[in-house]
């Protein structure tokens, strides 16, 4: 089976489209058999071949499926790139990138990461002989002493989960290009609406599509996007060989969700900014992490590489032990205490015991993921209701 060359969207030139138009149309055209305006759910595992190899570009749905292909083309267009691949989760996408490596290879990554990324690095791929360096990458030059002939991949997340560090993608890319390394950026927190890492020099963009792209907390999915054909072919090989590919129903739901990505992101940013400013002066809040504050250590980089500051905010509570932090986390009525982020509904999360529970306490505390830290995913509800909920919960 070869890389999929089939497409439902052969007439499109998405490079000329603005973001909102791409979110609604890229990868999608009226269905060639019926004229259906919405991309159908091609609920099939296999495809007719007139004679072996004589097919319409689709052979078996682990490798290629038209509904998924429409989504992949849309995702690629939103990141201003040529190639997209959808995976059955963000972790499935991460796993595929790491499978490009060989035993003995080394990876440079940040010291604040989604807990599941830390877990797959330390508990799975370390076992297969890959070495990870977890560094403070707020200054990309911090990588230099760790680079050697075994270094193959740099993996960054920006903004980071949950302490909202901002990593200078262009600064890191300057070094990865000089040393011929693959730079992968986990762009989940920003979404393609706020940041396009490939334009800044990244080789691969990874998304937990589960979050802002899906946007409705009803699908778990991941994606990899690249402009590099050789990398795409290598990644497609892993995708098809290992098989962590999503079904057409999920692809349809994400295609539907993505059509409002630009509208939702605008609302997330507006609500996020109001809530960040409200919390900054709140007597119960000790530290606040949000990249839109001028006193954020990398505010200038955030302003340069992002088109807005997003709806993710973390706070530490003043004089709060674990019990008091749990009490406050359970005190909300509009915000829901739950894992995940990026949906239309506001969520609150306790990273130390939830999303980052797999990181040893001494490691997470080094970067500020303390027991009194709460992470907010600000949704798109009415801002007055969100502020009132915070006011009541923080009593
Ligand atoms: N990257 C980041 C920044 C995340 O927050 C998450 C999930 O929370 C993932 C990757 C993993 O994605 P998924 O849960 O879709 O596997």
C-alpha cells in the first residue's frame, strides 16, 4: 500500500484562503457521488479494486479513508502546510514521531510538558534506548551544551502545560536547522488559530485534536502536520504500519467542530483575558500563569509568535494545602472539574493529581506544578457567569 494520493478536494487552492475560509472549506468539496455539501461519513473498512491495485486511491481504512482525508487536508491547510495525518489520540501522534528514532538517539525537550508526554518519553521510549534531556528552553541557547551527534529530535510544547512557559520557536528552529535536527512543536494550547509553528521553522506540528480543534469535548484525536514530503512518507509509514488511526465518525465530528474554530478561539481569548486580569488581583491567588501579561518572562516572544494569548490560565492558591486546594477545585458550578481542555465549556483541573499525576512530585515541583496549582480552561460561556462562579468558588 502506498501513501494516499487520493483527495476529495483536487480543485482547491487553499494557500489563497484566509483562516476562517480554510476552517470551513479546506479539504472539503461537495461529495462527488451525491453532491452532499457535508463530507459523508465513509463508514467502510475496505474499497473495491477493479483489478489488484486498480482503485481510486483508497485500499483499506487503516491507511486511508475519505472522511479522514478531508480532515487531514483541512488540518494541513490550517497550519499552512501540505500534509496532515490524523491519529486516534494526541498520544498516538506523539508515539508516531518517536518511532522515527533509533535506539541510542537523543531527544531534547522542555522541562514543563503535558504529563502524558513526559510519561511516554520516560516510561516507554527510554526502555527502547532513547535518551531524553528535559531542559529549561525559555532561552533556546540552553540546548547547546546537550547537543551531540546522537541528538536527532527536539520536542517543544508552547505555551507549556500547565505553567504557560513560552518557547521561542524561531530561536529553537535556528539551532535545529543548523544541526539538522527534527523540530516538533506540540501546538495544542495555541491551536492553529493563534500560532503556526511551521511558518516559524518547525518540521512537524503535533496537535491533541481532542482540545481546541475538536472543541466540543466529544472526540479524542491527534494530528501531525508537516510540509516535508520525506517526513510525511516516514510518518505515514508508521501511521499505517502501527495503526493508531481514527474512524470516520470521529473525523466527521472534528470536521464539523473545526468550522467554528476561529469563532471559538476569539471567544476563548476574550474570556481568557478578562479572567486572567480578574484573577491577577484576587486576594486568594498567589501566582498566575498566562502569557498575555507584560510581566510574563517571555511576553515579547508570545507577542511575536502568537496572534492572541488563549484561554488557558493556571493559578496557585495563597496559603492553600492539598485539602484546601481540593475544596476550592470542587466548589465551582459553571466550571467543571475534569481532565482535558479546549472545549466550549469551562473546565478546572488539578494538574498534580490529574493531568500531570504521572510526573514525580520532585520533578513537577521544580517547574512550579505544586499541590496548590489549578489550571483553568476558559470556555465560551457568558463572561459574567464565569466571573461570578470564580468569585463564589474562591471564597
Ligand atoms: N499534548 C498536550 C499539550 C495535551 O494537553 C494533551 C492532552 O491533554 C496531549 C498532548 C495528549 O493528547 P490526547 O489526550 O488527545 O492523547
